[in-house]
C-alpha cells in the first residue's frame, strides 16, 4: 500500500491581509489538510463554477469527507489528486477604507445658489457571501491587491451619495450650510442603500466614520456672506436700510484710517448718499421671520427681538416707532422743528445761529405761533351780552 505524503494548505502569514487568496497549485493531493481560519471561507472552483465550500476548521481533502470532490478526481494520478481551484476568502471586517470626491451640483434651498458638494469619509467592509464575490466581481484570478475590490465599493458609495444627498436636499429643503446636522441620517441611508447594491456581489458596508459633506472655499464664502447680509437685513428692517448703514460705516472707517480717498468731500458724499437712501425709502413693515441658516435659529425679526415702539413722555403710552404725536394724549414725541427766518433751513435744537447762512436765531420765530385770547375791556365794564330772546306767547 502506497503511503502518501500529507500536506497542509492554508493562507501564508504574509498574505493574511488579502481579501481573496488563490492557492497556487491546481493539483491538490488527496488527504491534504486544508486549514480554514475562523475569519475565512474556502471555496473550490472548477471551470468558473463553484464546486463546494469549506467553513472554518481543519478539513481532509478527500471525497469521503467532501463528496463533491469525487467529480474532480485526476485519473492520471490513479485518483491520488484532485484537479480543482481553491480560494480562501477573508470574512473579517476591513476598516479605515477612505472615500471622497465631488458628488454633484445642487441648488441651496435657502439662497437659490447652485453649489458643488463634496463628500469625504471612511468606511469598513466585509465579505458576506464568498461564492458571489468570486462569480460576480473578482472572477478566478489571484487578487493580490485589495484595491481592485475596495475601489469598486468606493464608486458604489459615491453613486449612492450622489443620489441620496441631492434628493434629500431638494425634497426636504436641507440648507447647504447646515448639512452637518443631517450626517447621522445620511450615514444610515448610505449604508442601507449601498448594501442593497453590494449584496449581489457578496459584500457589505459595516459602518462609516468621519463622514463630511463640504463645499469649495469659494462657494462656502459666498453662502456665508449671503447669510450675513440676510441676518443684518432683518436686523435693519430692509436690505436698503442695511446697505445705507454699511455705506456710512465704510466711509467712517476709511476716514479713521487716514486714507487719501476719505477726505471731507468723500465723507460728505457717502453720508449724503446714505441719508438720501434712508429718506427716500418709505416706512416698510419688518420682514417676516425666515427659516434662516442652520445654526442661527429662525433669524432676527424686529418684531421679536428689538423694541418697535416709543414711549410718550407725558402719559407713558407706547406708540409706534414712526409716530410723531402720542396716540393717547397728543403730546409731541419729538421737539418742534426750528427753521431759520432768513433762509428757511431747519436748525438743531439749541442752535443760536443758522448753520447755513449764519443768521442769528430769533426766539420769537422759533416759538410756535399760538392764538391769544381777546383782551378784556380797559374800563372794567362787563362785556356786552346778547339779549335773551323774547318769550313765546302762550
């Protein structure tokens, strides 16, 4: 009786990091011991078809223990070898796999601007069906580089992200600057949708981490600037009033820095334009509270955050900010205007000379005209009274 040398078949330590390892010898001796690690699955292939699988453990390569091998006996070796391909598939989780890139252009629901979204992160994957991986993705080749598998999985993730993130922004009105608050929802959706596609190939995404959705520097600066303008416009009451205030502030800052272009003429022009803008605009109701930008709440509304009334100094009644007289007692809410009797220019309270023509202030002209009651007779006689009408005859 011939004695056959027993061999052991297992994944070499230097190749333990491979997802798919192909045993190099196509002729496997009978009674060889196949050692399958706890995180592996062994698959026998013949002419592109799955012949059988081995779970973790130590197995004797013999048709007595593995009946499916009886079909692959090499009769040229008197039945002492099996001509079949053997693959070891790692089923452990492979972490720290990175993905990222530009996914698509999307319109921000808050501003209407079209921006380009980018996504970056990490994920871990594992094999859940070894035969499906061989039949539908890798084929019968020795996959020495895992990138052939992980790069393909990354493309599937980006495809799902392109569909899921954009559809959620459009359907749910997610603000672009506030997408960070929806990251947990996106992670769950991406894992679920990705695994639906990867299941056919025997793969699954186990988890994701460091998931980030970002914008280009230019798009982010544009959106933040628009968010600032929106917030200050609500604070000022309208965009025109905010713009006029910015103009005056810029002129004042330029003069403080001593710039050559900030002389008196420039400052006067800036102030005049700003004041003209404020005077030309009729009183407008405060804008309604808008959804605002994520992280900033509902935005500022003058009706909610700033006093919109003025108190009467006489009866303390609250009046609207634009009122000139108290609605309760009629008291003037602002001092009466004073005009120069020479040129008619309005003068500030307490001025002694006109700022336009230098004419001295006349106190009589400054006082508002009032009606005087008729003087009493000098002789001390009582004023004549109208005679009573005669009584009607009875």
